[in-house]
C-alpha cells in the first residue's frame, strides 16, 4: 500500500516549541501536536487527502493546551486498502485561543509602575502617532524605570536583545518586550524595555503588582516610554482590547485618557 506524505508547512512563530506530526495506526494514521509553550497554541490544519477519511473533518482550527504532548487532532482512516493513498497538510499556528469569545472585560488593572509614582500618558487609544486602530497606551518614563505587572499571569515570551531606537516604523521589528498570558485567555505586552531589562523568565508565574523589568528606549520610538497593550491573539492577526485601571489610591477604576497624568498610590 504505497504512501506519499507531503508536508506544506507554514509556521507563524518558531517551530522549536510546537510541531504537528503523524503516527501509524492499524486503520491509518493519527495526526498529533506537541505544544511546549506556556500558553495554548491555535493551529489551522488544511489537509489534502486521497483514499483517507478524517474523523474531525478538514480545514479546521484546533486549540492545543499549554505544555501538552501527543494532543490528538484527528484520525485518518484508510477507505480502500487496495488503492494507493496520500496525504499532506498546510498549517498555520500562533499563541492563544483563536476561538476565544469571552474574556474579563471588567478586570481592574494595576498601573504598570511603582507605588507612589506618577507618569504622563502621552499616547492613548487610536493615537495619531503610532496607535491607529489600536487600543494601546504609552507611558512616558525615563530609561530604567521599574515596570510592574498590571495583571497576574504566565510569562510566555521575552525579547531583550536590542539596544537602539529610531523614529521609523521599520524599527518596530527591533523591539524588546515581555509578554504575559492571562487566565482569561488574553495577553499583555510590555514594550520598549531596555536591553537585558527583563527580570522574569519565560514560564514564570507572575503576580499582579510584581516587578518584571525596566523600561527603555528601544525600537520604534520618539523617546523613552512604556508601550502597553492587552490583546486577543488570532492565528494570523492580533485584536487589541480596551482596559481600565485603578488610579490614585485604588478607589477609582477608569479608562485612561491621552495627555493626562496618573498616579499609583496603592
């Protein structure tokens, strides 16, 4: 029974920590995934089948839990053992739950800086400098300012190798950041941290208000600041989300406004 196996792969992030593969079974094949990331991974699997039937259909999105081995995507059963068969697949994948529809819209975020400190919000939602169609916040702060987690979660990604910045969008690819996965399936990214400025590691569980790193002046920027977003990750896109914060002594809970300054006294 001849088999031609074709892989047409398309990875959205590095393949080292995630893979899709197959194993033989008495009736055909089992398609499996290993996810060694600290967050779920969504994978879109489009298969090309000849003389094989998929138990889960085709052209589907699967969500593979964090730190999972041999997660079963589908079983492929041979239709007629006297005929040749072949299969291949084209896949795209990324962090997060592509199908996420509900998340905590009323979560009370901490301001991402230290107790007793005050900073200006120089650019807010849909800002005309670099926040077009994006719910993002820029806090103006000196290089080396301590950054604190606005919400609890697990560190899923860190980049801290860059040291330069410029004022053109091309520099966005050379940026430093810390990414944290929240319990409701959303992510937060703390961007423009200084070179070697992360004080946490991938896989760390961080608490709300925990010190995580130092701000910087790296990537696409016009000066030192912290860029903060919360988002839902799709396979091929990212949807930023509105957030509200505790301000002053922690009794007020508001959506932050551009060109205002905010104090954390809690």
